[in-house]
C-alpha cells in the first residue's frame, strides 16, 4: 500500500470520527442554547420598550417641573 494513500485515509478517517464526536457530544445541548437565546432576545425587547416608555414619562415630568418652576419664579 502506498504511504500517501494510507496517510490520506487516516486523515479522512480521523476527520469523520471527530465529526461524529462533535455531533454526539458537543452539540447535544445546542437546542437548549437557541431556546435560551430566543427567550433572552424577547426579554431584551420588552426591557427596551419599557425603557422607552420610562424615558417618555420622565421627559413629560421634567417639562411639568420646568413649568412649575417658571410659575413660582414668575
């Protein structure tokens, strides 16, 4: 047998074994990761909406405070 054929076959066989180990061991919990990521993205979107609402409310309160200060000083 030619040494180069054995070498190439060993590389291919090693790659296939590593690929099987990767799918069976390392990627077995990937569905849970994607579910967690999806939940976190939805929570982030809700938090950003609440932040925008709070910023709008704060802006309105600051406007009222300025009007009150103008009335008191006037």
